[in-house]
C-alpha cells in the first residue's frame, strides 16, 4: 500500500465528501481514506510554532472515481450515549454512520465538522501489489 495525500474539495452530502485526487493519481473504488485536522502547536512562552500534528477525524472509503477527483463515503459508525450497549442490542440495532458538515449544529456529536482543504490520505495499491 502507498498513501497519497489529498485535500477535501467539497461536501457532497451528509455522508460523502469529494477529494482532489482521482484515477490519474492511482485512486480506485474501495480504497481507504483517512481525513485529518491539522493542529498547530505553539510554544506557550515564546509563541513560536513548534510544528503541527495531524489528528484523525474520520475514516472513509472511496465510492466514485473520476480522473482528477474521487468521492468517499463515511465508514465510521456512531453509538449514542443513551442507547443500550449489550451484545444483542448491538447486533440487532441498525448501524448509523457518522455524518459530515461544514457547519454542524453545536452539541451534535454524530456530525463531524469538516473544512475545505482538510488533509486526507488515500491508501492505494501499487502496481507491484496487484501482480
């Protein structure tokens, strides 16, 4: 597997985002995507930047591929605090995906705030792995 960098181009709907990499970069349907937010770390004394760290927001899977872009669907599931957590309830209850939004409602823990330009990595198969 090779990870290629991409950026969030737009939110397609509440469970899909478009990224700025496609088949020309080797992206295929079914590839795994991780979406991150970048946190800048500042020295509390000097205010100097110490660098940045990427924190994973969400896992997705590529669903549609075009030459220069792809659409990925959220694969992370959501479990509400007030729902039963016993084994049978988890098996029988329909699974709900997390949602994405540019402007989520405050307090909505099911919806992940995303921004155009958010960093993503797409795990693609290299030609040697396919053979």
